[in-house]
C-alpha cells in the first residue's frame, strides 16, 4: 500500500527559501514536496510503499535524511513523522 509520510526535522536557525527549493528537488523523485522556509524546521512529504504505518515511517525517515543531506541542509533530528495511507486519503472524500 502507498503511504504519504510527512517528516519534520527541527534545529537552531531559520531555514532559507533556497534551502527548501534544494530539498524539494531532492524529494521530487519520491513524489515529494518540501516545506520550512522562514521557520526553525524543514520537512517533506514523501510517498513510500509499505505494509503499515510503522513500516512507512521506517522506510521514509532514511529517505528524508538522505534527501536533506543531498540538499545541503543541516543534520537536525527528526522530531515528527506522520502517515496517511492512500485508502485513508480516499475515504476522507467519500460522502
């Protein structure tokens, strides 16, 4: 099943827009988007295949860390990871 995983890393300085653009480029191959410009954190929402929510987080966090590293972002700790499955996402739109 496909999961959309939102991962956030927090640190000690404000993230610049150009850094978020680099992260967005790095997560694009993962059907990802990036965020964080002007805040003390950066994040991405990426899509992974997994059997359940925990496995999705386990798969997504290393991908996120590698994307952040390739984007030249500081190696800050991951402070949050949330998932939504494609099934849950579709059910949200059912009447």
